[in-house]
């Protein structure tokens, strides 16, 4: 089912290709036709905790790297950030299992979930993160990353739900 959906989306996303270049014209399996690469990105993150009474705002830089585990079906991302805000700082680190959708050489989107650990002045907190986003690539291997995340984190002193938005520059290799 996923292969059929991916093939349909790929065909819709590549209207400029000639008929002999379309996926259906190849004898290769779909997973061999999808891009196969790893990626890294530097990003700027803004975050808010909507359920928190003071509704604090956090922002700061982050970095990630991702690798394919099962080509075209599953990727793993390792990410870290330094977020600062009105009430202090936090260093979240997460590992996300992502389902990628490689539409063509220029567009990739993903959805994923994973565990998260974050350190602040009160010690370590543990939680989870869910993410959706995508990459817009240029003709080469440089692209723009857009991402929206939902996080849940439990520290010894409090629990927090956060919404993050990130934008960054990505490099695929």
C-alpha cells in the first residue's frame, strides 16, 4: 500500500518528466528509484509551552544528522539543541525514527517519533517528541529544512508540553 501511495505521489510531483522517465517505465523496484542519502542540518528553533501558566517562549540553535535504516522506509535522526528563554536554559537531545517520503530530487517530507532527554538547571528530564517536516533541495545537495514538533518532557519539578517550529539549512551526503 505504501509503495502504491509513494508511486502515485511521485508521479504527481514530477509532471515535467517525459513518459520514458516515469517510475512505471522502469524495471527497477520503487525503493531503488528513491533517493538514498544521509542528511545533516543546522536549524533555528522557537518553542512555546502553551499549557504552562506563564506560557514561556524559548529559542536557540540546533543541529541534526539522519541516516537511512531501511532504504526509503525508515530513517533515524539524532538531534540536539541549546534553547534559552526568560526562565533559563535547556539542552534537549532526541533520537527520532522517521518515515520519509522522497517525492523527487527536490522535495522530501517526513513524520516521526522518538524519545528525548533534556538537561536544565534542575537536572535531567525525560520525554518524547513527535515531528513532521520536510526538505526543499536545490539542484545540488543544499536545502531548506522546515519542521514542526510536539514535545512532552517530565522533569523532577514539573511536566511540560511544547510546540516547536524550526527552520534551517541542510546538506545531504
